[in-house]
C-alpha cells in the first residue's frame, strides 16, 4: 500500500531520515519504534506531505506522493494524527471535526456558484458525518464542549475522529498512547482494532512497547534515521541485539 525507496531528509548536517526503504502492506497495523530522535516523526512528515524529501520516492496506492501538499495526500485517503494534538481550542468538538473537508468537496467548488442549497446540504452532510465519527470515537457526549477543555486522551480521540471524516485508506498515528490514561487507551485500542477489521491500514509510532507488541504486526525499528529491523514481535524478541540497540539508545 505504501512504498518508500531511498528516502532522505536532512536538517543542516543532520540526516534525520537517512535512506529509508520501507514497504507497508495493506490491512496491517505496522508499528514504528525507535529511540527519541530516531527520525520517526520526520518520516511521518515526509509521508504526509508536511516535509518534502531531499531524495527518494514515496508511492501510496500506486501513486507517487513524495512532495505533494498535505491536503492532496489527505484527499488521496492517507491521513495522519500529530504527536501533540492540535485542535482549535476555542471551537467546539463538533466544529473542529466539521472543519475537515469531506472528500471530493473541492472538485465541486464551482457547482456551488449556481446550485443553490448545495452548500447547506454539504454542511448538513458534514455535520452528520462528524456526529457519527465522534460518537464512534466515544465523544458523542462532548459535541458542544470546547476542544480546549478535553483531556489529553480525549484530544487524541478527537484527532482520530477528524481523520475519519474522509474515510481514509491508511492512518498514520504518532504516539497515540502518549499521555493517555489507561481507560481511554483501551478505548483507543478498541477503535484502532475495529477500524483495522473494516480494512483500514495503520502505521503507528509508539514508545509504549506493551501496546506495540500487542497490536502491531510487523514492527519497524528505526535508529539514527535508518530502518535497522523489521519483523513480528516474536522475531524482535528473538533478536536481543535489536532491543539492546533500541533500549540502549532509549536509556541514553
Ligand atoms: N524541523 C526540524 N529542524 C531541525 N531538526 C529537526 C527538525 N525536525 C526534527 N529534527 C531533528 O531530526 C531528528 C529526528 O527527529 P524526529 O522528531 O523525527 O524523531 P522521533 O523519532 O520522532 O523522536 P521522538 O521519539 O522523540 O518523537 C532529531 O535529531 C530532531 O532534533
Ligand atoms: Mg516523534
């Protein structure tokens, strides 16, 4: 579903992503682990279009997406959430979610000029869809609350709801469990597994090893900008040098 070939991104002298080749199969929950500064978020930024690769190719569902704008990539059905959620704090949960343009809406821009009522109908569709995805994410009781009043975990669920607006084929989650209490984390895991069962492909950065070992197959290990290992949890456990490298760095 997603192919990276020789992808490089430098910041000054630092090769944050240093020649990454990666093949992500559809219908999997692939985990990405690695110490702080390994290049995981930078990799996501390259895939999702927030950064342009210096070299290499990124192909999603058969189309080259490297260097396209985040909006274009999002409209292709590849969505991402942020390590630190960024809702508009003074807008309600429902408004934050309705801001996400539904797919193909842009293509119909010109029709808005001469089809009276279309904008209103699209707003209605957006409101219905937003209510549906927020309920799915367990935020049905918070529609009119200001997003800034949500807990950290609820903000992660709001981020998930927002990306569900477009019915994505693939979702990139950057540390979904960070700062989330155990109860909400179970909710989040449940939602990820339910979406996975519906055919959504996930790529998930996470430091919580229990979570990764439990739901991710395979797991990609990054260190210093490179992919150093890819395999299922039991294979990683059979290769102590991988965990050593990881935990050694992580402890440093
Ligand atoms: N915009 C930027 N400008 C300069 N350096 C950056 C930028 N973004 C990331 N870096 C550097 O690139 C390296 C990789 O950062 P990145 O955020 O991708 O790591 P990460 O694996 O996501 O780490 P963490 O687990 O802490 O989130 C780090 O050394 C970081 O300081
Ligand atoms: Mg990161």
